[in-house]
């Protein structure tokens, strides 16, 4: 079962930034350009610019704002994925639009990630999400996930507390070793919890679907905002 760890010596991930706010786009260019594991291959402000640039420049991951002057990042991501099936898509938005990942066309629905500009403010989270996207995985915004709770009667609600925590961390893009470090348990224990939660969620070893991506989307589908009244 795939775990998203980059191998030492791997070539830098080629990233395209599509963001219409000049200051934020420049900040992304600086932050991502300073990472040894990444290289900024294209930086665009509009859908049209992105389509022209990415027709000429091959990239591994597109970091997309959702609201763009001449369209939106979701539609652009669908177009890019259909033209380039291996490209990773990371939506970066000021709005809580994570649920939009559940409405993607089936032929392009796997391997999308979502981070909020307001809650995911550290570069480590962003870089990890890009690395996971390049490997075909999914990262869901950690802060938004922590505000969610399982809906009554769902398979996610029936997970144990430890399985649910492992699922949250998996959906945040952490590798098995990262989950183990976060929880203070061995990688073998992490894998045992993952196998158990896959079984409880009815996720089988379908070679056409990555089980980690499927589990992350199931978490998104079967949770909702926590009741502020407790």
C-alpha cells in the first residue's frame, strides 16, 4: 500500500503556480523556490496564461487558486488533468471549499489536494502537500479537518478513536513514519491501524484506486463541522 515518501536524490518536483494576487504569488514563488525538493517551472495569474504556459512546460504539480479573473481553478484543474493525467492538483483558496473535491468528475477525481490560505499558513504543510500531490496522493487541510466530526451512522463514526486519528493524519498527507512520530507508535502499529480502518471502511485492494486517497475522500464525505455547543 503506497506511502508517500520521497526517495533521497529524487529530482526536484516541477511546480506551476496559478494565483492572481501578485503579492501572494510572489510569496509562493520565494517560499517554494527556496526548497531543494521543488522548482517553480511556471507562475501565472490567469487561466489563459496557465493554459499557454503548461502547453509548453511540463510540470508535476499545479498549485491553483480557485477564484481566478477568467475562470476558476477547479475547472482549470480538470482541464489540466485530462490533458496531463499524471499531474498533481493542489487547490489553495481563501475559502473553505474542501467539499468541492467530492463533486469532481469521476475520470479526474483522484489525487486532488486542498489547503486553505487562512489556516495552512506554514510552508512545511504546503511543501508536504505538493510532495504528496506529485506522488498521486491527497492532502486535506489539517486545520479544517480538526474542526470536523463524523456524521452519525457513517462507517467513519464506527472507527475507534485511534483509527479515526490515524485516518485524519493519513488524510493530511502524512506518511506512515510521520503518523508514527505524531502518535508515538511504531510504523508497524500504524500499518496495522490503517489495515483495520480500511477493513472497517470497506476499502479493498482495488489496483485502479489508491486506498489512501479513497480513505481521505471517505473521511471528507462522512464528516461535518463540529457542533459548537458540544
